[in-house]
C-alpha cells in the first residue's frame, strides 16, 4: 500500500468515525472539509453539504463572528490556539460548551492558506463537574452543621477556634477575638416539664435568637446537647459581653408555643477574650469559668 492510499484511508476514517468534530477552512473561513460528526452537530445532511459554507450558515451570529475573528488571528500570527472553551448559546434555556483547538493550515510551500481545528462537546462533562462540586460543598457543610439547630457543630467549633487563634497570634498589630459560651438553665427540668420533643423546639429557638442577635462576622455553634458558643472576630470582651447579654435577654423574653401551652426558658453565658500569650485550653477554661459564675449568681445572665 502506497503513501497516497494510506493518506486516503486515514482521512476517510477520521471523516466517518471521529466523535470529535474536525474541520478545515479556507482564508475566508469557509469549510473545505469536515467530519460527519460536525455535520451531525450542526444539522447538515452530510459533510459534503457544508463545503463552501461557513459558521454563519449554522450558528448564531455572535458565535460565528467570534470563531471567524479567532481564525483570522491564527492566520495573521501563525500561532495555534489550543484547548479553548467555547460557549454556544442556542436559546435562553440551552447552552453548549466545547473544548476547541485551532491551527494554521499550510500548503506544500509553507504558506498559510486557511485554518483547521477540532472540538469536543464538553457540556455534559462540565455539568457533571459542577454537580460533583455542589455535592462536595453540600457534604462539607453537612459535616460541619448540627442537624437539630442548623448551627455549626462542635467539630467545626474547634476547627474554627484553632484557625482564629493562629490568625490573631501571628498579627503584629493590636486586636483579638472573643468567645461566648452558653448553657441552657435547668435543661433536664425543661425536658421533664415539656418533653424531649419540645425541648428540641427550645434549642432551635435559642439557635434562631443567637443568629439574629450576633454580628455578620460572628459564627454560632451548638457544641453539645444544651451548650452553644459564639466566636466573635475583632471583638473585645466588653463588646462581646453586650452581645451575650442581648442574647440572654432575648431568650428569656421569647415565649415558645408548645402543645397547648406557652413555655419559657433561660440561658446563662460566659465571655472571654483571646490573649495571644495564653493557649486555647486556658482561653476555653476562662470562658467556662465565667459561665459557671453566671450559674452561681442566679442564672439567666452573662458574665465576663
């Protein structure tokens, strides 16, 4: 088999069986040869039907013009453009994406006489990637969120606390963060009086009140059965105490409608400010001591 026969077989095989679109164009960006897959993609009856036509005959004007501008640039520079992502907007609900590579087309004398290229529809691939990314984000969030309250959980609390301590310990300028730890007063009695299910309702109410009374930068957590916490970046102890008192007062002043009755609960809180000269264990212990102080002094209050 001579070289001409091999070249013919190769070209016919690519034209008939290639799943990627392959095309050759002249200097005016008109097709001189395309694969059957390209004809199928644009809705042409056959590849030969496309010869002498251009992208303007098959694609929206903006897409066709962009393709032609790219091909003119390639012919002017002699430089190929590889692995470009092309967006084809067919209508308001349909967008297709292609991974395309385009090259200058040379004649036997090395003169550029057009362009050639190939593309692959990657719409489904991109959709799958996007779906996987969204699933990953959802899984990461679920791993950090407490199901009952909707707040971040104990695991993420310690992760966040560690990051905050590292950040503020490395800062040269003044500034720190504060911590509020919260405990429901007499939760065992609450569950006995109102029942476990209604006890969960109280916990969700506390979570909602925490979120509505904290600042945007603050992060709220449920760290245990009836234990909560708030990390307040860039907030000194006095300002944190003010937020803690606001939460305590809001919980005490919020009646919860239960099965045929109205229930009320209170919480106690402790406040501590992070000192870069101490460690996290001491920091947490300090906040817990302030919480215990609130309990000893009659509950339904915040201490620092």
